[in-house]
C-alpha cells in the first residue's frame, strides 16, 4: 500500500485535502456550496477541450475554472446569483459535451475526469499541484481577516472598506485555483464532497472559526486517507469512499451538535426557549 | 415551402421516427421544466434543481446495473434525494445550500461506484456518456406513455398548489401567517421538482438537465415580473430552445469538417445561455427608463389576495 506509485497518491491526496479543507471552510462559511460545485464541474469542459486541442489538461482546467468563476462573480452582480451560477455551469458543461463528442474520447477517460484517478498519479503531476497549493495557502493567509469579515458580516466589512464584491472575486479565484489542482486527481464531482463535507462537519463541532478551520483540514485529511486505503484494499473507486465518508462525518457532526444542544438546554432548564429557537 | 426550408431542415427530418420521438418528448419535458422552473428560480432553489439532476446520475447508473430503464432510476433517486434534502433542512435559508451539497456529495459517491460496476461487470461502457449527456435521438418510443404520466403528475401538483406555493415562494412568513403549511407545500413542490428534473435528465442528460429547468425560467423572470406570464414565457422559451436544438443537432451531421453530429444538449444549452444574456441586456435597458412596474411582486401577490 505504501510502495512506489502509491507514495505519489498519498502525497498528492494530502496536499489536496489540506487545500480543500481550507478553501472549503470559507465556502461553507459564505454559503457558497453551489459555486464550489459549479466551478469544478464546469472546468470539466476545459479538460475535455484541452484533450481535443492536444494541450495540457491543467491549462484547460485553469482557463475554464478561472473564467467560469469570474464570470459567475460578474454576472451574479446583476440578476439572481444562483440562477447565474446554474446557467454558467450548464453552459460550460454543454461545451464539455461538445468537446467530448468531437474528440471521440473514450468513456473511461471521461469517467476519470469526473470521478478522479487518485491511484494513477504520476510524480510529474506533483510539481504543479504543490506550486498551486502554496499559492492558495499564501492567498488565504494574506486575505484571512478581510475574507473572514466579509464572509460573516458583509455589511460590517463594507463599512470598514472591505468591498464584498472584491472579496467575492478573490474567493472565486481561490475556488478556481483549488479546482485546477484537484480535478485531475479526485475528479470534478468529488472535490466538491471534500470541500463541503469536511468543513460542514467541522462547523458542527465548534463555533470558533479558527478551531473550525483546523478541524476542517483534519477531517478532510482523515477522509482522504481512509478513502485511499479502502479504495486500495477493496478496488472500488476512491470517489465512492470520499463521498460516503464526507456524508458520514457530517452526520456525526450534526448528531454531536444536537446532543450538545439538548444537554445544554436541559442544564439551563430552558427547553421551551430551545424549541422556540429551533423552529 | 418545403423547397424554401430545405437548407434549414436536412433531408428526412420530419419522416424520421427518431426525430419525431425526440421532438415530442423534448417538447413535453420543456413545458414541464418551464412550469416548475419559474418556482425554482423564485424560491432560489437552483442548486437543488442542479443537484437533483446530478444525483440522477446515481439513479441512471444504478438502473443500468439492475437492467431497468434509466428513467425509472432517475425518478426513484430524485424523489429519495429530495426527501433527504427536506429532512436535512432545505426549508431554512441558511441550511439550504449545505443540505443540498451534503446529499449531492453522498449521491455522487454512489454514482462513482455504480458507473464503475457498470463498466466492469455489465460491460455497458457507453453508460457513462449516455447518462451524463443524454441521448435525445436514442429515446425508445415505449417511454412516451411514462413521460406523459409523469408530466401530468407534475403539472397537477403545480396546479393544485399554485396559490399557496406562489405565496410561500415570495414570502414564507406571510404564507405562514395566513395558515399555509409552508413546509408541506415546499416538500410537495420538491417532489414535483424531482420528477421534472428526472424527465429533463433523460432528454439532455443528468448534468445538463438544469439548463432546461433554470434557463428559460430565469430568462422569463427577467422579462416579466408576473408569475403567470413568466410561466408561459418560460414554457415557450424552453420549447423553442429544445426544438431548435434538435433541428441544429440533426443538421450538424452534415457539417464540416467532421461529420460526427454535434450533441443536442450542447445546442439546447448554448441557445438558452445566449437568450439569458440577451434578456439581461433588455432588463438593463428597462431599468434605465422610468420603472413601468413600480409594484414589487411581494405587494402584488399580497394585494391580490386581500
């Protein structure tokens, strides 16, 4: 399980889990799950187009995810944000369908783009991923305070001179970067599980943002490691395990939060108020 | 006349059974999607619609695995997923995207497994592409009765729920104050959404079904504020886009440089997207002028009831 080619898989997956945990935390905080779904999914078209033109998949993914993300940001300013996201996504997917059709790709390649091929990573994919990961981490470190403020209290952010629109574009660029580095490895459909499941679970365990961020990374790491181990031993696709474990960790988080709430309300003897607040 | 239209319609367009079935099914589905889509956009549940479509992949691939028609798989899984989203908390504005996302993630994991099993065990390698991108020219004639029944179910649900659904979509508080069971109405509506997404998934594929659902409705809602008019417009736009897409896709078999035939889904989605962008220009132009509709939808609905 830890021989030659598997070392690449473990390293790559670890980097991806860290980034997905960090960027996913802001995604959940901002309630932008849809964008986190749309950008990686739409970037699939970029990969298909790149293979049609015979250029690097990474370039196609990068261009499509960046243009898709910024397009959503700009168009979403006017009109309904979720409708714009949906339409931008399906337009990119429509292009993807065309590219796939024209290049006459074989189904297994499409499958691996959508659902990932973590066990087939070569060592020359590690370089770009590492570089992009470092860019992501630096960007989050620089933007941490304004991004946090603008995500939690956009109005207060505006009052302090943090433009919500600019922060939205920064955030979307982060999502695009994450997409570019993760899609070749875990696939367009499953980076999403990692970006939503782990942070959502983390937020049910703790209310403090800093703690939640660390916990989110930890849960993402555990999810990915478990998924690779299970996939290696059972031969089933890694995406299946990522999706299932993410959902399970969220269920655990919800259970924990419910248990803590009920204990707290019993202790305070404010059961009536708790049910009032719950509705 | 037929001579005049010859450059538009390739030979044998109207005599081919495949095309007739595609036009019929695509048309019905476009009408249903337009009707439901207006509410989806008004309620801000585009993500739920998109997710239910994607989740259809799980149902479609599972259906291939056990050897039943993919439409059954689409419908079954969408209804189950809609139930799960409702249980996790799609009715709360804050938990909405999260509930959708969690269910979507789990279902896609299952889809990965099913597609893998399809490819390795039952040797249906084409399943991935067919399920994901649809195959309007490969719909068997025998599916039409089922499509009609499901469409009528959706239209019946929307017709029965029309007023309470409209009110609770515009203002949940107002609806609750008037004694409308907002959650039950929302759950029933989600059922209608699930079925119509399943229908759309069969025609233009699971990951593009959102286009038919959201595109025409969002465009219509930019053109008019009145819900009834928007529904009508959405149906017409959806119908037009679908049929035009079918015509173009049929023509594209004759296009240079490669005579491979471009996918119907691509045309439908692109036309819808372009129309949406154009409608943005028109609403921009309307905003420049003095507002001709000073009454916001909230007030108009409330006033109509009073």
